[in-house]
C-alpha cells in the first residue's frame, strides 16, 4: 500500500502490521497528552511537586534524556569534523534520536513551567549570568539545527526525492552539513555543560555546589564529558533494540564495537575527573561552607552507597568493560556495559536534582521525600510514545541505516 | 538633588522574645493579598511569606527547650542566589533600599530560584488564587495579587515603603522618617520581637542590635550577607543552630 | 535581547553572550540561505538531472559501481569515482592507452542471449545507435527488456524535450511500482517509440559528432553483459552464493516470474536506481 514510499530493496513489514505496532504507542501518547493537558489547564497542583521539591520527575528525566540524546551531536562531530566515516552507519539514526530527545524535553519543559506563554521572556530579558538562560538559548538553537539536520533525511524519502526542488535542496544541504555539525557541537558543548552548571552554581545547596574554573563550576565540564561518553552507548543500545524489533541486522558489528570503545574511553576519563571532583568537594568546598559531607549522606535512603553506585558500579565498571576489546566483541558484555553507562548518567542527574532538593539546608529543615503523581508520569510517557512513533515512521520511510541493504545481501 | 546614601533595610529578630504565636504570619498574609489556601494544599504547597519554624534542643523532658524562628526572605545582599539564577531577570536587588524585589509579572514559573534559595523563603502559586465571596473586600489595594504559576516571596512590604514615600512627598518632605515605614510583621508582633530599620544607618537601633553580642545570621558561611539577623542570649540556641541540618523531627 | 529593551546592559557578559548567540544564528541562517540560493542556481542551469544521477550513484551499493576497466580485467578491483561518466574521468584515457593492444574477437551473443554489436551500450542497460541521417536511436538492451517485460505504464518524454546523459530517459511501470531508465546520451527528443518498435527514443544529438567514449562496445560490452547476468543471478538468489546448479538462460519476462516487491528491488538495482 505504501510501498512507493519505502526505499527500494529494504524489508519492511506490511502496512497493516505497522499500524498495529503504532496503535498502542498512539494510545499512550493520547493518555500522556491528556495528563499534560490537565497540568496545563488545572495548574501544576496536578503534580506532586511542592515548594521544597521545586524540581521533580520532569526535570530529572529532561536532563537524562538530553544527556542520552548527546549521541546526535557527538556522532555528528566524529563523522563530519573528525571524519570517522565508519560511523556514517549510525549518524542518521543518531540524528533522529537527538531530535526526538530534544523536542520531547522542550515540550515537557513547557508543561513544567508555571507560565509557558511567557517562555519568550527569557529571550527578551535575558540574565546572561544565569545558567538557565544559557540553557534556554542553546537548546532552542540546537533544536533548530537538529531539525535542519533531519531535513535531508526526510527529503531523501523515495517519493519526496522525486520532487526536483527537494532533491536539489537536499544535495546542497548535505554539502554544508559539516557547518551544521560544527555549530551543533559548539552548542551542545555549552548546553550540556550549562545543564550541569545549573546545579554547580547553587551556593545555597552545598550538596550540589562546586568550585569554579573561570565562570563555570566543575559540574559544567563533568556534564559535557558524561553526555559525550554516554551518547555512543545510547546509540548502540537503540541500534540493537531496533535490530531486535526489525528482525535483521542493520549495522556492521565493528561499528557497534567502535561506539562501545568511544564510550569506554570517555567514560574512564569522566570517572577519573569525577572522583577528583568529589574528593575536592568533600575536603574543601563543603567544609568552607560550614558543612561536612557526612551530613549529606546521613539520610536514608540516600546513603554513601549512592555515591559508590554512581561512580564505581555504573561508571568505572562499564568503562573497564568497554575498554576491553575481547569483551566488546561479545554482544552481551557490550550491551550490558552500555546500559550500565546510561544508568550511571541517569543516576548522576538524579543525584543532582532530586537528592539535592531532598536534603535540608537548615537545622529546622527536614529531609523530605517526593513521589511523582500519575499526571507527571503520564506526561513523560507521552514523550516516550512520541519518540517511538517518530522513530518508527522514520525507520520505515527513510533510510536510517545505510548499511542495511548491503547487509541484507550477505 | 543631594546624593542620598542608599538604604539597606533589614531586621533583627529577638529569638528570646518570639513566642511562636504566628501573628506575623497572619499579618503578612493579609497585607500582601496572599490567597487562602486551596483545600488540597499541604504544608509544603501553601504560601507563607513569613513562616515560623521551631527548633528544639533535642533533649528529653524536663530539659527540652524550644526556640521559634520566623523565616522570611533574608534579603541577601551579596551573591544573592535567586537574583543570580533567574533566567529572565524577574528578581532584582533594589539599589536604593537593598530590598530583593520579585516581579511576578515577569516570572516564568521555572522555579529555579526556589531551588537556589537555601532559606526556602520562596513560594510558588500551585493554584489560581481564589477568595471566598465577600473576602475580596479585605484585599489591600496597594499590593497586586499574583496569578497561578509564578513565584512570590517577602519583599519587606515594599508597598508600605511606597505609601510612606508618597505621604512624605505630599507633605513636602524628601525623606521618610524612621518609623514611617514598617512591614506588617514588625507592626503585628505582640512581643515586639522584630526590630526593623536601615542597617546602613549606623545610629539606628537595628544596626546597633545587629552588631551586638548574640546576633547572628543563618548560613553565614555561604556568604549571602543576608539582612535578617537573629539574636539570642541563650547559648544553647547558638549551639542548636550550628548543630547541623535536618535536626528537627517531623511534627504534626 | 536588543539594546532598546529595558534592562539591557552593555557589559562584558552581555556582549559575549549575545554576541555568541547572534553569531550562531547568523551562521545557521547563512548556511540555509546559501543552500537555498545554490539550489535555485542549479535549477536555472538545468542541473537537476545531473544532481539526481550523482545522488543515485552515491547511494548505490558497491557491487553496482564497478569500473568498466575492472570488468575488462584491466585492473583487479576498482570502484567508479565519476558516476560512470568516462568522458570526464581523468583515469579513463590512461586505461584506454594501456589497453590499445587488445585483439580478442567479439561475439554477437552470450550463450544464446542476443547481444547485437552494431550499437553502443550504456551501464544502465540502454543502447545507442548512430543512424544514417545523423540522429541517434536509443533502446533497451535485451537484459533490460527482459527485466521490465511488458510494462503496464510507460512515461516517455515529449518530443522537443532535452535529455541529459545519465539523466532520466523514460520510466516504466510494472507491478505497481515505477522504475526509471537512464538516458545513455544527451540530445533532443525527436520521436518516441516503445517495446514493439524495438527502439524507445529518437534523439537529435547536441553536436554533430557526439562523444560516446563513456559507452561500451564490442568485446568490452559482451564481457560487461556477462558480468551483469552474474550480478542479476546474485540479486535474485537473495545473497546466497552462486552454486554449481545455478545457470541457464534468463526468462523472457522477469516481471512475471518474481514476486512484486522483489521485482521492484531487483529491477531498480539492475537499472541503477537505488
């Protein structure tokens, strides 16, 4: 039925079956839109956030999703700037993932703020000393860049490329892709960093506050590094997942292993710097503010185990596995390590948001807990559903994996 | 026009006098058009620009003692956390008075300032404000009510300062006299525990009290240079404040 | 954001931040505008066909892009770097000089597969023949004809239209999908034919002596066709290696023999449309 929209030579299931696949995700999206609608219409009292937990599930998941979507900029940097041509096998998929992650995060942010219609105020009256201003500007620009990077993929669709103007425009866009990749890298460096800077500058939250290098706290650099480290891992995981669902190979095994190795190298550097940063924070920063690090870890369930889990179990361990060439050749080890790396970054973002806000700052304060409401979970599930829908449509009608056809013939 | 030395309005709260009655909380809410809490509000989602907190000495009866801390915006003068982080400059330190002014009209409701404030002095409007029928007659015409989705906090009853300045101008005076401008909480306290004034005026009572023995500020090591001082002559109070975080058990 | 907005300050932070922002915006805008302008220029210069061919060629798998000199045995392995446009290829004249001493005799058929040698062959399975009156006849070679079989739909260019070498010659529809056939040489369409006439297009060449160096002839064409039959075999057996039991003559109508989707994929790849 829609064969003429699908590229020649690619195996895609029957239209009916595809629609059956889309249906549950569409229903989930509908439910999620309803949840978000409730929050927009009735107000943020629909969530379980409060004056102490000003940031909740949404902010934590936004940060995680943006870190995971870093695969888009990092793969782009490696392919177009460092000329690692073998990664061309996954760059298209990475761009779609990036687009989905960033557009989803921005949508959730619009529901998260109390007055979404005032979003343009940040542009009109920017506070250039605030990390959040930097994040806003950068992410808006980057989303635009991602959309422009997605355009050639779209225009290369079998039917769309018949239109002569689309064909020629796609050709020209591809010629300047390296400029967009460079701009994307520059923007990503800054917003990934500023997302970390959001918490590192909080003097009032000694748990999160870090020493600065120039105007940027150490969390700025640690966030960039961890995002770059986990980007390839997430691309790896999603590629494997798509291969599993599609039922055939999409990418050569050495490409997967290369992604794993890139992750491993960056992850080990990150773990080392994070360890140093933690030691400095424990021995210098925190005492200077009149606190001791033991105070922060004295509240259950956030004991010292969480620090150990973040740096060792989900940081050092996957890094060591990914650096071992023999382990990388085994799918099981490679995927587990990649998964652990992603979990480690998620845990790091969790610690920076939820744990920071849970901890008291004054003697008559209390350690408080927070559990998201179903509206919050629903809104986030909408983003997941939206992501799956966009990716599924892109996978079916566009060429996300250039190696797929050659692999089919083997 | 002669150059006027900028004021630094602040207060000293005498903890030995505060009984924890909460009259300051009520007066503040009435003065500043804080809406009655929505039926679904909890102690963590209500709006209390002034909030009295309790701190005990942790000892069992008969040695247990309690002190009450009225917590309001500490009007941080240096590295003001909320001013530094607001993405659209919806908070600013007024140069003439030192008051940290919140502009709800510009607030986006991102709540970054609430994460930044170590004193938890900022409150978000989780609901649309609603006054029961008839209660709208109690609204203060000098203060604008806020809408849902924006952050608000104590601004040392800035409206009262404007009223005093307008009155002085109408009487042909350039400056207001001390005592013409007092925030609602200061006025309402039955124990007269709060002394308010211009900390930059060395001769003022508040400046002298702030320099006195037994005066301290919360979280001094953070370097926020807050303009709200607390004062006590009881040593155990000073010890309790320095004892750490999260010391107070859950109450009611 | 702008100097006239209340609250704007000309300090270092503001200048650096907004400067960076506006620079990024300018770069992105300039890039997109440049792409748009260049596209318009290509349109006016009628470069659409050339660009389409370059894109298609780039997207073809490696096995479809073998250089003619590899097929001739003149070099072990070489991928075409010039989209089969031997006329503008730097390496082609070198190969030609080296191969001047070939003496094998061409045959006009390949195990019963007709291969008339009075014409020049294009990699896209069309042939060109110079007629007495100076016009060029263009048709589908035997393999192409058997691939497409009886087309359900035929989109031929109107007389007066100019076709480009490696541009779209015509399109044929079968089994619900269309496949385009490459035009082997540039010229203006004088008349159109069809599968029954034995030729598809009659062209008026752009120059009185058209350059045909990119077309295959004689023994080279026969060798190429032999390789093409092998390639077709590989495609239809879906990746399995050719076995001793494989072989035989190609059926008259591949369109009827293969399932719809497979036919579309095989046909497209053989006719160099990715």
